[in-house]
C-alpha cells in the first residue's frame, strides 16, 4: 500500500514536470510491465519494444491520470492497450503470410519466443490472451480484482469469470500431466 | 490439483522468471532520455463528474433545441402517465451512458457495466417503457413514417456525438470500440429524446421499432467509428 501511495505521488510529480519522479517511475514500473509482456509469450526484443512504446504512450497521455485513482491499474491499462495492438498486428501479419502460402520465416535466436525458456509463459501458454493477462495481473503482479478490472476496462464480475475459466483450464491441464507439473514446480 | 497449488506454481514461476526478465538498463536509460526530451507540466483531466455533467448538458441542449425547432407536439399529446414513464427513464439511461462514456475515456477507471451491457439495458428498458406506454397497435405508414423518424433521431444524434467527442478530446480510450459504443448510445438517447418530445405517432409498433432503432443504429455507428479511428491511429502492420 505504501508503494502504491508512492507511485501515485510520483505520478502527480511527473505530471508537474519533475524529471526525478519520471525517472523513478520508469525504473520502478518498467520491470513489472516487462514481465507482463514476456508472460504473454512475447520475445525479449518484442517486450523491449512494447515497453518503450508503452512509455511513449504513457508520456503522451500522462494528463489522463487522476491523483485520486490508483496508479498501477492506469499503467497496466495503457500497457494492455499497446499489447492488444501488437497482438492484432501480429495476427494481421500471420494472416497475410498464410494467404500467400509462404514458408514461415524462422526467427533469429534473439526473437526466439520466451515460452521455451520461460516457465511462466509455458505455464500460461494454453490460456487465451485475455485469461493470461488476468492471471498475470492477479497472481504474479499481485493486483486485486478491482485493480485488474480497472486495468482491463472491464467489470469485477468479468475479471472473476476470466480468472475462474483460466483456473479451470490450468487445473485440467496440470491434473492431466502431474509429472510435468511437478517437474516445473521443482525447477522453479 | 487445488487452486492454492496453482497459485503457488504461478507465484514460483513468476519469481523464477524475474531475474531473467532480460530488461537491461540500456532500455530504461533510453526511455528516460526520451521522456526527458519533452517533459513539461501537464494539466490533469478534470473530475469524471464534470465530464458527465457536460455530456448530459450537451444531450439535453440538443434534444431541447431540436424539439423547439420541430415543435413539442409529442409531449403535449402524451398523458401524464406516459410522460412520467418515458422521460425519467430516458434521463436515467442518459446518466448511465454519460458515466460510461466518461469512464471509457479515462484509463484505469473502474467500469460498473460493459458498453455492450449498457446498450442491451438501454434497448430493453426503452422497449419495456414503450410497450407499457403505447397501446395503439395499428401500423399506418409503418415504413415511411418510421424511416423519417429514424433519420430525424439520427440527425440529432450527430451533433451530440460530435460535441461529446470535443468535450472528451483530452481523454484516451484504451478500448476505442467500447468508448464509441457508449458515445453512440448517449447520442442515440438524445436523438430518441427529440422524437419523444416531437413525434405524435403513438402507434406501438412505430415507437417500439423505429424510435428504439435510433439508439441501436447510433451505438453501432459509434462503435464502428471508434474501430475505424483506432485503425487509422494505430501503426500499420
């Protein structure tokens, strides 16, 4: 809660043009946002790009933050908007590639999806993007249901429903492969 | 497997992932330098209620101005019971729509109702109110009179949508389609308000279908415009 208060104070100072507050916010919030992006099975390069794009957007719309509101959901709302844009762009690209019947271009080592190396992304891979982001915000970032609802511009009921569906899927998958889940747990 | 076991697994995976997140200081320094270049004080958005009041004022002003130009014949011929049922319902729905549109333009704002649910509630509520209020089941000039009313309602919805967009121009819609739908629903309700004030055709089928269609068409147009604006502004693939 104390950290939240600080985020809000820093945000208010950032709006007043305080560089040290802007720098502190960037260093404090960026690791969480980066993790949010990489947990969506994005490559490291993509996550870096999206993080920079998110901060550019945050900077452009920083006046839309109101000091009476929690700051973290505001950051996540913008990060999510950028991520959804990226997702749609990726779908458009993949559709074109399929239509042209071109052999898929192999990614370079730098663009290799994190899912292979990242246990969180692997664990969440079977979930839909909306379920994945809900689980990451709730269970990895530790946001409350209301904060997630704020970040996703949806209602608390809708967040509960997504979390319930995600847990049902995870429970079924992990129960079906107890060996692999145990190994994953041991690795972590 | 129990929920708390999944919780533990997710938290462990998240914690193990953290040191290898790959976020290096170069990226952070680059972001800081970029932000620094154009850092200046900004004026935060006013409180949400200011926007809600402004939106309601726009809707009310356009509805009254439209009815003043065309005549208040509809409300004059209504029974007190019909007036009491229709106009407060329209007012309540307009307050909800204005609140949702304002919330949609402020990132991180808690939504009480989704835009789709808002539209469904508005349509169902108005259908129920009209079904209770009008008992003339004739269908004289159903299409010609209906199309004229639909166009008149939409014609008045346009300025409401434009002025609402102007009022909330400093906002940022993280869900543009949803924001467009809420704006369209609000504008449509204002258009419907003009029809209720002016239209003297009290045939149930006319009011139920053509008057309610103003809200539906306006909300659909708003969603479409929100989607198109988002496509125009987003980087091309």
